């Protein structure tokens, strides 16, 4: 399944089910075939996503430092994390908040 997030203030945003449901969970929305994020809820959603991204980044940096301190080989390639997956959604929420329009999916 693919989620298609839509609004009148931005282009459609398509996201695979796994990342979409993780993002919806972080902002306190139930994953499902239909939903809406009202403009009044967007500041809290943006803050929750940014906090989750920062938390994941700090945890990743800590594990890399720990691995390097233990003499383990630290991979140079970085996995795709929440930061990369949430960035387009955060930008969409910011534009929709400014335009005072909701984000919907499944309609």
C-alpha cells in the first residue's frame, strides 16, 4: 500500500506504508485508509517529528562513537533514516500550516 498525502497548498506526497505509518504514529494519528491533519494540529506534529528525528540522529551518533571506541569498523555509508523520510512531510506540513489548509489521505 502507498499513502498519498494531499493538500491544496502543496504537491501530492507519496510514501510507502512503513515510513508513512511510522510518521503518522509519531504525530499521534492512526494509520488507516483515510485521515486528516488539521492546521491547528500541525505545529505539534512538526515539533514531534523534529524531536523524533533529533532523537534518532543522537542515538545513531552515540552508537557510531561507541563502535569506534570499541575498535569496530564504522561503515561510511549512512542508512536512510527518519530524517530523510520525514523531511518532505515536515515541509508539506509547514506549507499547509502557512496556507491554513489540512493535509488529507485516502480521499
